[in-house]
C-alpha cells in the first residue's frame, strides 16, 4: 500500500493499475498499458508514434540503428553530457564526434557543430540538459542543409519548450525519453521513443522487440491465425532485434505518472524558481540561461560557481557547507564523454576533438535538486542556499 512518506510521487493511479494486472493478468481485452501509454505520450508531445522501451539508453541505441548508423559514420554529440550518449553511437557502429557547448545555456553549440561536419557526418544528437531546450529551429536547419538526421535526447526535458514554442521530441527525426527513478516521470526504469516517421517507427518497434515481422509502426495485437503461428515452417523474425521491451507493470506505472505530468513539472519549476530568486543578479552563482519565451522543466537547477581572489570558493566546500545547512546533496555535471575511463579504454571518438568551453564549465557546475515534495522541503533548500551564500559572502 502506498504510504504518506512517498504519496506525492505515487499518489495517482499507479497502485490501481498494477493491481488490475495482478487481478486480471496480462491478457487485455482492450488496449494494454503499453499501448495506452504510447497513445497518451504521443498526444502529450504532438507526435504520431511512440514506442515503449526499457530505458533511454536502449532508446538511443535503437535510434542510431534505425537511422542506419554504421562503421565509418559520425554523429555529433555534446561532450558535456552522460557517457551513454557516446557509447550508444559506438555500439551502433558509428563514431561520436564531441562538440562544445554554449557557456551560458550549457547546451550544444550550433557554431561548433557547423565546424565539425564532414562527409562522414550522418546525424546530430541534441541533448536537452537540465530541463533546458536546445535551439531546435537552428539545429533543424543545420541538419536539413547538410542532409543529416536530428536525434533528440529528452531524458531531462519532459514537456519542455524552446523560445519558438517547439516541444522537445517533436522536431527531430527521433526523440528519446527516460522514466528512470530520478526523472520527471518514473516507473523505476524505462523509456520511450517518439517520431513522426512511419518507416522509422516500424523499424524501431521491430529492433526493440526481437525483430518480429508482424510488428508495425503503431502498437497493435496483430494476432496471427493459430494454425499459421504454430506451424513448424512459420518464420517469426525479419530483423535482428533486441529484447528492449518495456514490461506491462512498468507501463502501468508510467501511464499513471504520465496522467500527472503537469503536477510533476510544476513542482520542479516551483523548486527551481525559489532558488533562482535568491540568485538574482549574483555574479558568483549564475543559473543556466533560459529564454523568457522558453519553458524549462528544470530536471535540476544548473548553476555556474564563479569565484576568484579573496572570494575563491571550491566546488567541494560550497557543497559541504550547503549540506551542513540542511540542503540536499549538490550533484556535479557528468565528466566530459571523452574524459571517461571507458571511452579512453576503447579509444572511442574522433581524435583531436577539443571542447574547451565544456571542459571549463564541467568543473564549475552545481546541480541543485528540484524534486522536493512539499513547500516545507523547498523552504529548507532555499534557507540552506541563503546561509551558504552569506557564509562565503558571495553577494
């Protein structure tokens, strides 16, 4: 039974839907939970097709396979992003090319993209970090002008919109999403793929579902006559696929979470904005730049810590004091992809691929949590930040 301690995270239909599976089993008279989730998610993000999957990492892998990435192909990816954005390109057979980021938005730098496009370039991976949104209009034009695919990693940007009111996951050829435990919506772990292209949708559904030949762009039962299906000569597969399917229990929880997406997003925005007010005009603590016309969903509040001279404060000391004053732990930005041990070990990525802005920024970023469940918890964070600023005299 759901208790008061976790009620705010799972206080919708999660328990009801899971219990329905326990009571009625996995043979659904109407639509399965995964079908219902896909339909709802497509409407939410204004796309034609959604495909449930077991993680965003799997989604990225399938996306690169679906667009035909192979040995010799290059994919441009921001270096200041989790390592999976690079390894999935490698696993699909391609080569990640690490691009720099903008020092104010912390997102992929369109000018650096233009410099690094070659005849080998096949796609651009736009990663919407920390709830912010890349400049989708510019990226789409760059990709169109150079005949490239645009893949969106939307793991941290649920229902976020850019300054042109374009919603994440609806502009690129493919969108990749996460339902991991810390994300806006969660089912423990899981993900989803989105696209407006029927051919890509069918390809991705097959690749993530073992390669069954009966699968189509839209999810459906597609039941085959039992005599045909049980015939020893029946051939089931026409693709080499993976078992990346989302199970129905996860889909049931994710559907319930999706029904309350506005609540979860508003909660994160409320938490982030309470901290942003404290940081207004502070030259030492500078939040991620978000256009006034954009809608960030603040997966986390990313802030640059810029201190010099007598006011020099280390990242570690700031975090330590913030936590001493009652604040949640502050996360660091992921190491640059090319700095990760696994990437170096297997020599993954184009050589001589410097990203100086990302290198500098990675050491400065403080990532404040925004998933507090009540105003009381938010107040604890704001008070801890005020006390930390006053302690170090960062004003």
